[in-house]
């Protein structure tokens, strides 16, 4: 049975010793974008970030959460995405995301979507849950796309040659409202022992690139051949829905002896709850909470990811609403 939308399909290329993932997102992405009705360029950035989060998160033996956080100094200040591993075998993974931006600056800008971020950083976090210390990695915003930032991260931090081909677009069928679809392919060489670090990395600001990482293991020929095949993919093939991920992989890589594994379903999901918000409030002082209390004497909080609205009686958090704040 062909893999449906909102799923991640793992695969392996035996001839070139590479692993990869194909992902297509529709309803899960639409739910994310409809929370705030983001402008087109912001939606494009979120789509790319969610694709990367799903593709990378599914490759990790993950106990809880994989996150990407992009911070910029431009019109778009923040993009935050999370991928939550399935809680049990057979259950879907969950994704969520939101963006912080200046609507006026976005509307007046004429730069490509990635340019709206300006200078900044691309950070990843692997959080295995309780009793573990999260792993964090960071790389500068460079290369013209979030996909290029992720490729640089893997080359620089993991010495793994990695390639992403991503696309997100708003589509409309006759008689239906326009919706966003996004799809992507991730290719990654398997780790090898030994190798060398090049004296002069070829990336921006002296950063390593995927080509540098491929050269470390002496596998440039395999890397170049498979990338040449990936370069032939057409937009309609990648984003679907008329070409299944299995058929796409066969069309692209049939000479590389591809094999596919069980697909991972993906849904929108958020972990916010009354208890989690209450717990977060305890990091603030009574004076800070008093300043956050509205005219009705209620302390309110909103989840940026899902839009959930919470209201609390300040007394239930350990102080009275009319407590002096000076």
C-alpha cells in the first residue's frame, strides 16, 4: 500500500551505503499554519523548518523530543519547531511550530523568505526526557536556506554528508479552499571510521560542507552520483499526491538498490496543559505574577503553538491578586 500524506518513509540505498527519509505533510502542516494565519513568506519558512524537524527527528533513536529553533535579527525573529517521538509502537509522531515576526516589516519586505531572518543562528536540541541532559548544537544562518543550515550543521558537528531537498507551497483544487502542502527528501551517508578533516573547509566562514564530509571518508563518487540523481526530482513528483513516495524512490534511485521500511505517521500535537502552565508559572516571583494579572483578577497565559488559552486564580499559585507590587 502506498505511503499516505502526513507520514515519514525511511529508506536505505545499499549500493551507496546511504540512508534517507521521504516526508509529506498536509493536514498536520495546515493545522500549524491556521493557528495564526501567517503571511506567505512566514508560512514558507515554517514549512521548511517543520520538514527538517520531521526528517531529522525520525532518524534519531528518540526518547522524547527533537527541536529546531531559528533566531534572527530581521523581520522574522523566531521560528520554533518540535518533533515528539511516538509514545508507543504504532502511534503517530507529533509536530508543532510557531513563528515570531514583525508583520509590518514582513509585508513591506521584498527579500526572499530566508532573507527575512537576517543574521542569526540555527539551533537543534535533542531531549531524551527525564533524567537526561539535552544535547544542543548551533550553526550560523547562512547558505540561503534553512536546508543549507541543516546540511552545514551535520557536516560541521557530526561530519556526516547530508542533503535535503524541500518544497512547500499553497495549492488549491477547484471548489476547495487553498491549503499548504510540503514535502522533502533527506539523504545522508552512513558514518565511517577514520577519515580526515580538510585543512580548508569550503563553506561560508570556514564551515564544513556536505562535500567536505563526503571527502573525509573518500566517498565523493557515491555522494556525487546520488546527488545527481536527486537533482532530477521534479516538484510535482516530490510534493505529490499523484506519485507515491515508493514510486518516487524507485524512479530516482532504482540503480542504488533502494529498500523501504515502515512509514511513521505524523499528526499535529501540542504538549501544553493546565498542569504544565501552572508549573511554568512557579518560576516567576509573586511580584511578577501580580503584574501579569488582568483587571478581572485573573492570571492568563496563551500557548503559542496551539492557541490554547489558560486562566488561573492567582491565589491557587501561592499569592493573592491584591498583593502589593511595589
